[in-house]
C-alpha cells in the first residue's frame, strides 16, 4: 500500500494516469450550471421548499458539529493555562450527561425523594406514599418490578442541571492548588451526589450490596492495579491508579455482583457513594503539574478530541454491529433463543447455498468431463507444461523448466478455463460468489493491465482511450446493470435486434449461412471474410514461425492465432453465429437470452458488468505504477536485447507487483459484496444468486435474521484472508 | 518489421499493429453500451423497441419526438424531449427529480461529514504522539475490508429503536441513544455512510498528511502553535488535494449506492428514495416504463459523470493515494 502512496506522492501534476482535462473556469461554469438547473427544475415541480429545507438542515448539522469540535479544542487549550477551570467544565459536562442518562433511563425518580413517593402499580393506577419507611415495607413485600416512581418535582431538565452543577464544582475543585481542598471538596460533593442517586433509585434498581463486599473488592482491585503499575514501572502514578482501580472494584461490588431490586435505601446510597468518592479522590490526588505534565496532557487530550468522533463512528457503526451480527448468527430467526450452529448448518446444507447435483451426471461420471471448456483448459494447461519442459531442449539443448511468457501464459489461460469449467458444474450462492471473485478480479485486473500497457503506445490518443474506459467507474452498478440489460436482452427474431451483442450474433449467423441454397444472402461476403481471416492466419503463422526461429516469445500471436483460427474453422463449417436449421431445412435466426438462458454462464455475463466498471480502476492505478518504473531499467533491458514482451514480464511486472497486489485485494473485497448487479439484472433468479444478494432475501423477505446473519458472517470469512493480508502489510510498512 | 515511409508501408504497419487493435476493441466495447443508453434515451418507445441505437444515425424517419404530453408537469426547459419530460416530471412511477433531491440529501452530508471527522482522526494518527497510536491505526485500516453486510441489520435496528446497552450479568438495559426515528429517512443512510467511509477516509488522508514534511510541523510547534492551530492553519490547507480526491470519491460512492439505501429506506416513503433505488424499481416493473429506463438511467448517471469528468484529475489522484475502497 505504501508503495502506491509513494508512487502517487512522487507523481507530478501532468502524469496522473487518466485525463481529459478541463480548465478551472470551464469546470466552475459546468458545476454552477448544474446547480442552477437543479434549482430551476425543483422549483418547477414544487420541490423547492424541500430542497431548501434539506440544505438548511445540512448546514445546521455541519455548523453544530464544527462548532463542537472547535469548542472542544478551545477547552483543551484552556486546560493548558487554567487547569481548574478546564476540570470544572469537563466535570460539568460529565456530571450533566451522567445524571441526564440516569434520569432519561428512568433509573432514578424525582429529585426530592424523601417528601413524597408516587408508586405506579402495573395496572397504571398510582398510590401516593409519604412515609419513607412505608415505601421500604411495600417494596419488601410486593414484586419490586411492579413498582415504579413516577416523575416528581424535578425531572428531565433538573437532573442534568444539578449534575452539571455538582460535577462542575467538584471538577473545578480537583484543579485548585491547595491539596487539602482538592481532596476534601470533591469528596464531599461525591458524597452528596451518591446520597442523591442512591436515595432516588427506583426500587428495581436498588442493589442488595453489602458494604463489606464493596470495600473488600475496592481494596483488592486497588491493590491489583497498583501492583500491576508498580511492575510496569509507573510508580509516579501509583496512588491514582490504585484509587481508580478501587473505584472500579467498588462499582463492580456495588452494582454487578448483587441482585438489583431488593436492596434497602441505605445500601443503595452506599453503593453509589463509595465508588464516586474514590473517583473524586483519584482526580484530586495528583500534585501540581509541571511543563512536561502539561505537554503530556495536551497530547492526550488532543488525541481524544481529534479521534473521538471517528472512533465513535467506527465503534457504533461498524464494530458493534458486526459483533452483534456474529452473535445473532447463533440465535434463532427472531434472535431470541440460542441455537448454536444450527443457522450455519441450515445454510451450508441447503441446495441454494451449495448444489452438487450437476457435479456428477446420471451415470455417475463427472459432468465436468462433458464440458468443452474443461477439455480446452486441460489441453492448454498440458500444452503449456509440455512447452515449458521441452522448449529449452528443442531450442538450444539445455535442460530446465522454462519461465518465458509463452509457456506461462498458456498455462495460466488453461488454468483459468479449468477453474471456469469446475465453477460451472458446482452451483449455489457460495460457489457463485467465489466464481464472481475469481472472474471479476482476474478479468478486471488483466484487462486493466492490458489497457495500461497498450494505451502507452497510443500517443496522443492515450488520455482519450483511458478516459473512455475509466468512465464506467462513475456509473452506479444499478445504472450499469440497466445499460447492459439493454444489450443483453434478445428481441423477437421477426424484428430487428436492439442489443448490439445479439445483433452481431444474428448477423454472424446470417454470414455463415450466406450462399446456402434457398438462402436470402449472397455467397460472396462469406468468401471474402474467409479469405481475410485466412490471410491473417497465414500472417500470424509466419510470425510465430519466425519468433520460434529467433528464440522469441510468441504468446500474443499464438492467442490471436487460436482466436482467428476458431473463427475461420467455424465460419468454414457454417456453424458460426446465431441460427438454427428447422426440420424443413429452412434457416431461422437465433438469439441469446444472456441473463436468463445460457446457464450457468449467464453468471459470467453479469460478472462482465462489474468487470466493465472495475477495469478503469485497475487501469488507472496500474498505469501510474507502470509510469513510475524507472526508464533506466528498460534501457538496460533493451541493451541486453530483451524484446518488448520480455521487458514487460521481467522488468515492469516485478516492479508493479506490490501495486498489483493492492488492486487485486481491493477488487476482491469489492466483489465479495456485490449485490446491486444481481438484484437489477436477474433478481437472483436463473441460478445467478450470490451470497450478498441471498443475505438481503433472507433478512428482509424470509425474515430469518439467524440465517441472514450467518450469510453475512460467511461473507466476512471469505474476505478475512484479505483482511489479514492487509494488516500484515500495514504492520510491515509501519515498522 | 519492414521499414520505409511510403503510404503503403504506413498503412500496413497500422493494420498489422495487433495490440492497437486490441486496445481500441476494448475501448469500443467499453463505450458502446453507454453510448447506446444515451442515444436511446432520445428515441421514442416504439423506436427503442424496434431497432438498435445505431440505426438512429441513419434513420431519417423522425427518430426524435418532440413535445411533452399534457399530463406531465415537467419544467419548460425539458419540454423538447419526450422521455426526459416524463423522467423530469412529477410522475409517480418514473419521475426522477424528487429522487435527485433525495440523492443529494444523502450524498452531500455523506461527503462533508466523513471528510471532517476523518481529517481530525488522520491528523491525530499522523502527528499527535499518543500511546497506542500504531495498533489503533492498523486496527482502523483493518476495518477497510469488512463487508458492509456484516453491520447493516444491527445498524438498521439501532436506527429503528435507538441504542440500548444490556449491562452484563444483570437484566437491566440502559438506553444510550433514544429512538430518534431515523430509519426510513436520509439521516440513517448518511450516518451509515459516515461510519463505513471512516476506514478508507482515514487511511487516505493519513497517507497524505503523514507525507507532509515533518520540519514544517515541528517549526510550527516551536513557534508555540498547539495541535489545533497546526491542524487548521497548516495541515488542513496543505491537504486540500487529498480532501478533494476523497470528496469526489465519496460523492460518487454515496450517489451511486443502492445497498444501504434499500435497507435503510425500506420503511420510508417513495419520496425519500434516491435515484438508484428509483431506477432499480423502474427496472423491476417490466414493460410499461422500459423506454423511460434509458432517460432515467442517464439522469441518474448525469450528476456523477459531470462530477467525474470535471474533477477527474483529483479523483485519479485520490485513487492512487488510497487505492483501496473497503
């Protein structure tokens, strides 16, 4: 990753991969025109009010957020100079928030607790009780969950205000210079706050805590923390650490261990007071700050202020939901009962997820053996291997495995086709997802690399060619699916085809049937095309022969020869293109329903939509990486007599390998979650469902949160290797 | 290869240049579908169904139909073109303008808010020396490759009912965030986008900010500037290229998003649907509105295409600096 970053950092203005460029003025005019058109258009359909409202809300949100950030920073700056004031403000904020949270959750009742209690029984009727002891008696005999204090004289507004006041004073006093004041006043306020909280707790929240447990736990935790910091060499903050540990221990003893809802008011008060006082002491304890203390405070506080919003979003919007999804994947469809691995079992064993039925034919043989793709792939693989083992021997009588592009690319293509053949017989959402990742990643990166290399030779046309290939990046997957469905959709053969793919296919059929008896087409176009193809084929053969003689690679020409040869043979046999011969011998055009019919390869046509989008991304990044390869390396290779393809494979490719890794992983992760294309193109029908689409179906259509979450976790597991790889790379780069 | 400068030789060399043919082949395949959409969006329903877009060029038989049907209350500006005047009208089924505004209501805050937040965080990771910086940064970047699906449903439930926290070992549930009724409105989408954009934004901006010369930041510090003023007066202005790059990236991403919108706005009224959702719904009902799909898809793609082509340079630079979108 850093390799790319460095590339881009060293990139100068004129060399950024793609670009039809517009001047700043043109850009400004275009964007303002767009804005004016938007306002005019929304005014004409009566949506101007909505537009204005939205703009206003966005402005307010942005302004308030910005102001908060600036205020927090000013607060930290204040903390450098006026420590007590800073502590006071922070204390006020924390106190207000804490008291507000308690009251907002109806954990505490009205503030003036001892004067009058209103008890609400579960049928909604209220009893007014004035005697404190009576309340305790009622609470001890009745089911405490049935009783609840209603709002008293002090409510949602007063609690936070009081909290802010108390917190503010306590905070301010922890920052004054007199140590006795620092310790005493906040402790007293903590005592008061604890008294208030404990006394106002609803019955169902009163902990049945024993004071001894609280104190013992506080001491144990304090000692543990102190011991740990002693061992870690943090001796200067030993007391603070111990007090903090004590506070946490006391809180655990007071609130987590005992049962809630059965305690007395005294126990509740003590449970609130002890941790709070320990906390107050912890903040009152530290001595006067020196310059390095102020600097350390500044660093820490700034880090918190700068990171807090981002980390909150990461935690709330990413980490916590992800953990919850993992948990719900072990719960039943309504997330109520724990079901262990049942969801995963249901998912993995369903034919929708993994379908082996096409794997073996009726006679028990592998179905894959009947696929042309399989045999072609196997042939290329073996041919590549044979070439690699023999080429050195036949050329110059030396032994050894050949690593030249010729043998390697033959093997790669063979392996690719073999994988395709296997994917085509294992059906289901899981293999489909893997197939998508495999094909789109390799396809987009390969084509992007090809474009990056080839466009360099296009001279002044380079930027236009690149911009056109890059353009689909700006189009949404939904839009792209709509665009391609127009091309894929077949029309009734009685009319014309409107998608260019079917149009070409039908025309090819006409061409290969040209000149047959009773046909509508003259014979000469087929003859002409055959001659041209033959000439090209001859030329390619000549080229390959020459390359072989000169010990040069011939992979490109070989691939071209196979392709042209295929066209030639098919056209010669009159079997190219879309047509069928009816029983009466007449010829009829035939179309391809790309999205529905050619199963399972309709998947590939959907994948192509994503390749269409992603190729530009791969091209731009790889192009920049290729341009960053030092020219001296090419120069040296040229002097050594390397051909252009040898230069590419032996000089360029190793240099751009890290970038290639980045592109591959980025596309891989993007493909794993592809949903839009499948949704818009086929809706997951015709055997094109993938995990990310199935996830939506399970969660929203079948309302099975358990299995839906399990699918999400499976997607996470699929990309987990990439995640680990990224972290590994980062760690390497950071150190 | 033969030398020579005669015309025949030059033509031969051009024709025999197989790689160039391959490249222009790719370019044509990559351009034709968009071109087809564009041309077809100006053709009438019958034309679109009867012949391919390429025939629009040779077709002198009124390929373009002018005039807008009375029932569509479209802006005068667009009255010339039939498909567009339906698509840019108030039409219940196919009117796109409402959803253009909805898309803006999502995409604009989803671009601004993450940029601000990520700038703060990127600065902290790059220039504030605090404990645990490295592992925290690596953990943040590791979240890049988390698939959105993993987080979506719990997020939706949070927007539906507020955030609650069940205290461990007790039966008590504490409400941390009350139910603001966010689901079904743009802010649920915006908040989701903000969270999901964080890792990439921080990664990209951190890469850029940490490449700024350290002496510059040091000298500002020596002059008595605290982190806040270093950030606002020095680092932020210098980072404008990276910020612009991310802004374009994020705008395109959020404008073109369908997954998050379809999940978060499921319970909302059609008025809040962004363009992608509107197009997907149009594509879902076969037949009747098929001819409007071209114009609709073009309207949907128009804004990102303009942004893209006018600001392409920044966009490319952003891709290069980050080159990973989670």
